[in-house]
C-alpha cells in the first residue's frame, strides 16, 4: 500500500511482517461466485444467501467488533423480512389451492 509519509510506510510494513510471522491472514480471503437470477428468485434462496453472509461476518476476525455487529444486525433485519415473505408466500399458495379446488365460497 503506497504511503507518502515514510513513517506510515514503515509502520505498515512492520505491521504486515508481524502479522505474517504470527500466521495471521493478511487479507480476507473469500470465494466469490456469480449468482444467476434463478438462484435468487425465491425468498428461501435469499435466506440461504443471507445465512452464508452472516456466517462469514461472524467467522472473520478482521475489522472492528462494533462494525461487524452492526453488519450482522443489518443482515438479520433483511433476513427477518425474507422470513415474513416466505410465510406470506406459503399462506398465499394455500389460499390459491383452496380457491382452485372450490373450497372457498
């Protein structure tokens, strides 16, 4: 990482070498894959994606604890909305089945 200040450059180099000696990861290694539209069409698919992201944030030790906690809270809020959507989808499908069978009058 280029720094104009020589002191900042030296400090970065010391920290990087120290973390390398200790065996700490020097960067977050993630595996990215491109998701197709078909994979994220349903709320259940979104829930599985969100679960993976929440797990990834919880496992990593990089970053401030407060920021990670805020990120997890944000992802959980999105997951709750997806759970509500799944529930509504299931209820709607049940009603549609009853209507198609002629059970509701």
